C-alpha cells in the first residue's frame, strides 16, 4: 500500500466500546487494522451503563446520569480523535460508517430496563458519530440487519456471498468476530 492510501473506517457500536476496522479503498478491499476502542472510561464506575442503577434497574438519579454522560462524551472524543490522528499519519481517511443494532427512540419504549439499554445504545452511537465529525470525518450510520444485504447488492452478489467474502478478508487478522466482520462489511459498502 502507498503511504497515503485512501481508506474507510467501519465501526460496530456496542455498550461502552466499538469494534473498529480500517480498510483500504480499492477494487479488492484489504483490512489494514482491526481493533476495539473504548468509548466509556474503564476507570469510571458505571460509565459503561450510565442509565442502569443495577441489574435490571433503570437509573433514576438524573444528576449521576448527567455526570456519567458528560464524562463519556469527553473520554470518547479524546479516544476517537487519537484513533483518527493515528490513522491519518499513514492514510487518507475521510469517511467512516457506524453500524448500530437499532435507531429506536428510547422514549418510545415502555419497559424501563429496555429503555435504559436503548438509551445507552443511542448514547454510544451519538458519541462515536459526534467524535468522528469533530475530527472532520464524514459519517454514515447503517443498521446491522441491512449491512450484508446492501453490500450484496453493491457487489451484485447474494447477501450470503457478501458475508463469505467479508469473512475471507479477516484471514490472518487476530480478532475477527461478528463485530469486526460487520464493521468491515459496512466500510467496504461505503468505500
């Protein structure tokens, strides 16, 4: 690869972290890096689940939630800026795609515990997207259930064939779980 290869970054957001996969934009994508990044400060208790008070219980202390969310925003912005800066030392990185499980508005969920999970999903998606935009990266958000279908259409293949091609991209990559695969598929989709 040339020192200034154009690349796309794919993410699969989880609670408090995200799988990040950098692929080279070329006719046949190549995985340049695959890692997990923290979006919640591991040194701050409850920062992975700020909307939870305990197992199965929603947090009702709004001051605590506000404090935790602000800390997550600061921590994730630094983490994302450092990641983007590291990649830009070697590559042209202008776009990213963020894969999420749902775009459901948490307020529409009656069950408090499920609403807490949805709130955390929205929080970590939002801090990742905002951090990327703050680093001048164009971002697209894609639902996980649509990634392989969309990639299959773009490649003129069945979704199952697209999935197999993505799995093959990970040969020789240490950690290549479902999160990394879908992040790579999404990055390939928008590259």
